[in-house]
C-alpha cells in the first residue's frame, strides 16, 4: 500500500519491484505494522518532499528472510523491529556527538525509505532491533515509534508529577513506564472524551481530565503528544517554576502568542526530534522487563485507509496496527 502523490490523504494498492538487499541490509517479511500519527502527517502533506511513491509505516515487526553479506548481528529467522530512523551518515558532528537523531543526512522509514504497509521491507541492519519475546507481533509494533519517541520525550522530563496531553498510542505506553517508576501521571484528553479519560485512569493515571482544565496539583513537567499548538501555553500555565514542557510530535499547529509570565521563573519549552539507537536499546530493555500492556486495534493490511481515517478522527484508544493475514 503506497502513497503515489502529495496530499493523497491515504494509500492505494501498488505493485513495486522486488526489493534488492544491499550488503548491510536485511529483507524482512512484515507481520505487523503500527499506524502512527506521523503516517498521517506524511499522507496528508504536512511533511515536505516525501519520496514518491512511498510505502508508509515505521512501526514494523517481522522476520528476517535475507541478510546482506556484511550483516553479522542478525540472521535469517530473527524477529526484528524497524523504527522511524532508518539511516544516518555516522560522520557529521551530530552523529559523532551522540545526537544522530539530528543528522542532516538522515533518512526515515515510511517517508524516504519504503516502510511496513507491505509484504516485505528492506532496512539497514544497524537500525533494526530484536523484539522482546514477551510481545506478539501486533502488540510489539507500537513499541517501535509510539514507545521510542514517547520514551525520548519522557527522558526530558523531571519531577514526580508529569502531565500528558493527548492520550493516544505514545501516551498510553509512557504512562505505564512513569507509573512503574512511581511518578504521578496527570492525563489530559479532549473535552468530553469520557472514554479517553477512563482509559487513562485504567492504566494507572493519578488524575484524568479535559485538556483545558487545571489539574488538582501543579505539574513538574508535561509532555504534549497532541499536535495542537495551543496546548503549549496551556501546559506552561499548569507547571511549577522550573517546569518543563516537552513537545513530542514531528508536526504541530501554530503556537499562539502568550504572555511572558507563563515562561518566566525558568520554565522551559523544548521539542523532541526523531530518536537515537541508544534510545531504542534503553526503552526496549524496559519494555522487556515490565512488560508494557500495549492496547491495539488490529486492521488487515488492505484496510490501511480505514485505520488512517479512524486515527485522523480520534476513534482509536491505544494504537492501530496493520496485521498481515496468514502471518503469525
């Protein structure tokens, strides 16, 4: 399933040439692929200059069916996950200083490299990760973006009380990590979303309410997963002096002007860009130890557009996952 034109707002069945595996790559038979909000930003035209045609999908789980001659850490039959970050140059100042997520030459799965809305995917073996054995394919898929980006955002927070704005795929994973680490989670959902509020409380949130209301206690930090710029001043208004607001999405609507008093007293606003392989190693170790209850809604591969529409309309609690029929 591929996007063939800009702002297509969906995908269509496309027959592509059989992928050629390079010496440092692996060919993976896709078993499951999460449907991420970034996929929406790709197909809706929010992200510029996608490769065309492009197969979206960067929360891929499958098994290696072919390995290049220079691949030594993975073998045929290994179950791996393929995330958003698909390639970095390894030589720029960002790569050599532990910040490969900012590499100007980076390429991304499902955006510049064909992704997982397909039967097979080719990936650089250095950017693949073994899947924790305690997860089946569908429940593992959201770990490889919602989990990874959520974890990178979570690592930037501080203090015992953390607010989460937008309680979707990433939030429902990271909330469980925070609760496990004895932090208080305050979940903010769209006004009137009673189902989302109950979902957050069921996962251990201390409090859950509307995104435009005050929590019962001030926040030490907040993560904004919803792509809504107006939530930045809203979250700042709920944090203590020295508080941190982390914008965790790759795309966000315009942030409105706000009074300097909201930023004063050493409050901080920062963004999260992509991920590093070290983020993946750290998070997957935690995911193997907990384990995390990923809540998924499965869709057949041919129903990818319905999954995208449901995500766009906010009809999914947890994560949508495309599951290939006949693949275990």
